[in-house]
């Protein structure tokens, strides 16, 4: 966009004149080249913002950079992903980089196609939320472009990772329910029965933590898992089945907040309250804190995770080669959806 009163889009020469520097100096600032003084960078950046100058992507590409970072997300509907995007966007403030968002389409939900599209468009770095993409394929991609995996507990040498401590978070939720007096606790997950927590997928790790907590509490015979493909869409129906059991659970832990909201709906539809069945989720999406919902949840700091992912990419672009695997600690937010169990006269 041209500055007010300016005919046509601003050019690099316009920026050079406004900043009182040479055209090559402007080019150095745009390319983030070595040897640019802070004062020159400040003058040129101010002129760029004032004039609304936008370097041509094709020209930048020929110089080796496109000044774009790509982020792949599974879908646009999950309210946790905007938190990641907000953090990533904030981290790019004051840099020459722009964020390109590539949601995985329903026909290719694993994420391969969206990731490949970002690579084909020659973004300078990629952030991905792709729990189903094979690690070997990700290693191949990272050989051509810096890569940060969000939510994948991989210990890869070729790329970086930023994760929530899913095991500790899930165990904390279980301890909270045990402390309230619950023993008949069910877990609702989108993972199949043969899921492998070693693959590094958050849902699988949380599922294994549930099993571990129940077994260590001497409640292995009360393990009750609802495996629900397309977990959010099927959570309401699955929860109603759990609630119809002869010895229904006194608490249900969902793998994410979105299916937890559907569990809350099922509890209400069954004529029950939190005094009958406690419900807990995982993510910390904003709607969970609404007074009419008041969902207990293990809150991930999505903005921090998004921000740190961008910072790691920028470090890679600046020359770092050693992998970084960072863990963001979640925190339990206790609300009114979890309460001590009402005596059922059962086990």
C-alpha cells in the first residue's frame, strides 16, 4: 500500500531517499545482512513502515530469502490454534518476516499436502502441527528448510520441537480427581486402542498417563476408555454411552477441551450435574472459562508455544544447527465442573 499522497506503490528508491541512505543499504536491512548498524536499521525500518513499502517476493527469492515463515495447522476450527498464531505473529513484530498459514484440508488431514505446499512456495522456515506425519519424512523436509514441530515429542536431530509436558499435565488432572475422592474415572480420547505413546502424539501420551495413574492408584480394574474416532464430533454420543452404564463413572477426562465441552453437554442432557459427574479437559481454550461452562482444564500456554516456535526458526535462520527440544509446563485451572463425587452405592 502506498503512503497517503503518494502516487503508486513505494519503491526501494523511495525508501532510500526517505531514510537518507543508499539503495544498497535498504537492501541490506531487508535481507537482514551482516554489518547494518542499529541506527541505520531503525531509519530504514521507519521509512518502510511510513511509506508502506513491500519488497517483491520474487526479487527476495532470487536473493535467497522470501521473508515468509509458514505454519501448518490441522484445521481452522479448533480454538486452541488461534493462540498459537497469536504468539507466532507477536514474535514476528519488528522483523521483516510475514506468516503464511496453511490449514490441512479434510481430504489430506495428516498434513503432508499442506507442509509440502509451504516448502514448494519456498518459505524460509516452517512450523507444523502434524501429529500423524512420519518422522522420517519430517527429517527429509528439514534438510531443505528449517522446521519446528509443535506438540510432537520427537527427539530428532534434524529439527526443533516445542511441546507441552503432556504426561505431567495428564497426571496432574488425575491427581486432582483422586484428591476429590473419585475412583471411577473414564477417559475419552481420539486415539485407537493400539496407540503407541512412543510416537510422541499428545493424545497418546495423555492416554498412557491416565492408564498409569489408575494402575498406580490400585484402580487398574476400573480403567474405562472411550476410543472415539473424530473425537470432538463423536464425544457427545460416547459420553452418553458412558453415562448410561450401570456403574457410570463419577468423572470423565477428555483428551482436549473441545470434546470436554461435548461431555458437559451430555451430562446436562442426561439430567445430571457436576455433583454427579465431574468433567475435565486439556488445552485451556478461552470458552472453557465462561461462567456458564466453567470447565476444569489443564491449560497449555498456546501463545508462548507459538512465540517460541518462531524464535527457534529465527535462530535456525541465523545459523544455529544444534537441535532444541523445549517443554512448556502446563498449569491446572480448577473450575466448578469438577467436584467431590456423590455417593452412588456402587463399587
